[in-house]
C-alpha cells in the first residue's frame, strides 16, 4: 500500500528558532500533499495544500509567512515553522494521495514542542 | 458547505460488545467517504473508502456502510486492541481537492 514518511517524529526547539518537517511519499508520486495540525483530542485541521512546482494554498487563518511550505519534487514536501513560539506547539501531520478519488495516506506526525 | 458530524464523541464498550459509530455528512455530490483509525501520537491509518449509497466494506471485525446521508462503522465483538479514535472524512465535488474530517469517535474497549 501507499506509504507516507514524515520526519522527525518529534522535535523540541527554543522560542524564536525555526523547525523544518519533511514529508515523503515513498512508493508513489504526489503532485499534491496536505499539511494538518491536530490539538489534543481534536480532529485534523487542514493548514495548507502543497502543490508540486507552485505555491501552496493556505487555509483561512493560517499565516503563510510563519508556516512555509515547499514542494520541490513529486515525492517531497516540507513545512518550516519559522520563529516558533510556544503556541505553535502541536501535532503536525502530512498526507498525500494518488490521483482522483484515492484516499489520503498519512505520515505518522511530528510532535513539536516549543519551549 | 460540506460538513461531517460524528457521534458519539466517545464510546466505552466491554470486550465482545458490538456497536456502531455514526458519521453524518452533508456534501454537494459525494466523491468518496473515508474511514480512518488513529492511535495516540500517530497519524491516521486508512481503513475504508465508500463511493455510493448501499456500498459496504469489511475488514476483520469492522464493517462500513453508506447511505445518502450517513455512514456507519459497525464493530463486531471488539477486542481491546480495537481501542482508538475513528475518523470519518468526506470528499465532495464542490470542495476541489479538500477532504473534510469529522471530529472523531474515541472508542475504548475494556477487557
């Protein structure tokens, strides 16, 4: 089956620093990847749609200058949390799907803690 | 606007006690309805896709069904390892590439 790999699985950083999270589709090419944020006991909140070779599409209320997305190849998208603050601490999950009506497959998430 | 509502929010069952989780949806043209399982600290794991009313899918103790307004995830004789959060998501024709998730049902199975 389709596999999506996300790295790192957890990261602790100091306030004001930047953190990069990688999302890779291992056995298929993904022209579109999605980045979600999840708070404890809540569902997935779509942050942005990452499009290979073009700019990401951000959801309303998501700061594009704080959450930088790069989708440089058909198998890799990165999310950089810039100038992180404690309120950015959360569980970030990426996903990708094949074309058409295919379901999304998710990475195992990255637990970000900003101190 | 596409919407997904899951109920109950949480469900505690005894091992072997069968039950059903509900996913009600509103979408202008359904492209697909998806069920996922999510364990704590992990990303969602894909379970089923349903495309049209009347369709059913089964996997071990789980069976997913679909009508024009809702989907059910039936759990037969559950075991403690079935404890997880179950997420429902819909993909509608009006929402372009977006898939909308429900808030999930936290299922706990007591031995």
